[in-house]
C-alpha cells in the first residue's frame, strides 16, 4: 500500500547508488560478497527440492523474515504455516516507502535483517539497483505470466490494477464515467479524489495520452490541471476506498480494483465496471535478498507463494501472477485497454514525482 509520495531523494538516491556499483557486504549471513547463498538449492526440482529446502529451513532456525507492504499478507502467512508447520514467518508490514528505507539502511550498515521482500515494483527496482536482491530461478517461474518474469532481481507475485471507481449512490446507472478526459468538466468540482502518492499512476496516464492517444504534452498538462481543480487528495488507498464507500466523494480516479471489489462484496455502494480506460497495471513482487539469514526458508516461501499461494492471492480479489489459477476469473473485462505502469514511471522517477507534487499543491484534502 502506498500511503504517501515516495521521497524523491530516497528512491533517486537508491537508484544512483546502484548505478555506481555500490553493494553492501554480507552481514549476519556469513557469506562473502559475490557468494550465492542459494546455490545449493537452485538446480533442485519437485519433491527433492521441497524436502531439501524444508530440512535446511529447520536447521537454519525454522523461520523466514519477511518485509512487506502487502495489506493481505496475513492470509499468505497463514497459508504457508498450514503448508509447512513449524516454519515461522516473521512479517514486518509497513507502507512501501518504509520497507524500502528499512532494508536499504540495514544493508548500508552491513546488518541485513530480512530474507524476502514483498512490495511494489518501484521499490523493488530501487533495491535491485543497489544489488540487494538475488534473481529467483526456481521451477515456479515456468507457471507465471510473461509480464511477471525477467524483471531483474525480483519476480511479480501479483498485479495491482489502478481503476476509476465510483459511488453508485452518487453516480447512477447510465451516468458512469467513460473517459479520463471527462473529469476536466467543472461538474465534477469537489467530487473527485486522487491519492497523494500516486505519481506513478499520473506518469502512466500522462504517457498513455501522449504516446497512445496522440495528445501533445502541453495538452495533457492542461487536462490534468483542469482535473486537479476538481479533486480532493487522500492519503492511502485503504482510506480512499473507505471514503468512497462513505460517499465523501463521487469518484476515485486512482483506486485499486481489489479495494472496490472487496467493499462491494461487503455491500458498499461502489463499482468500477464498465472500466474507464486505460486500466493501469502495476506488478507487485517477491524478491530474495542477496544476503539472507535463512536462504532455504526464503526459497521455500518464494516457491510456495508463486504456486499454491497464488490461490490465496486470487481469493483476496488480487490479480495473481500465475498463468492458470483454478476457478479464477480475471477482474479486468476482456477487451479493456490496459497499460503497464513500468513502461513509464521507471524512466524518470524524479521528473514524474516532482510534477505530480506540483500538480496537487494547494489541492484540498478529503476526509
């Protein structure tokens, strides 16, 4: 969950540090720089792999240390514990900026404390740029969607979909929004919301309008200025979903599909279909740390979360990374235009973060 704008200095500094080739030495793992703590297990498959990892995980202390921003992490933790009784999951959950900062600072101090990272793509790329991640090459990779693989030092475990959601008490049937450009109309004054940290959503929509729809950059800027005149800013997607359900505003421009779907399942008057195009897809991933304290347990967790764990991800109304999950139906309707966040935001983080901050400066806060 992104609960605020990612500090420009933190992410840019992490990427710059990686570009300079700086890498921490091993801390409590006892491995020297360049050593591969996973080497003994990477060629194993099937039951032999699982049995070997389970035995080694027990000998390591019977625990895996996980840093995550996943608000549904407890469901995965419970599922893993049921699959492997006796292997404890020590999960530290915070927003994505905090888990990035914590892992970066610990490794800079040569005292890495976690084995696995589970968070958003931008934070994972920042960690990868610092050479803090180890690419997953296990057998579970074969069952994943192409968009989930070959991402560097991390692998997508699920996808978040940024959608336009609305309160059905305030936006009635037949009046649903059709196009992002509609929200520049003054009739939406004070009825829209955006999330304060969603500069990556803004970058993707802006780039989609210019590269896919032929709008000039200046026209896209003008459009967003008109939209910004109609919005209220919220901090945190969970809060945004709660306020939308409560009717504090009519439309959330950058809400997660699973947030709306979960609220609707509980009876809240919210919807996001028919989808306003484009739906922005962001991969959220799992990553092995380069200097784990429990390498076997880290691999055991990653193998599981990319296979059996995908069923739990689907049940939480997320979009799983696996190609085939029994009984699962993709939430984004067939034929809907989708756009990948990673095509744009990764290219100029500081530019888009700064532009979004400037766009929202002076905009009122909701709630």
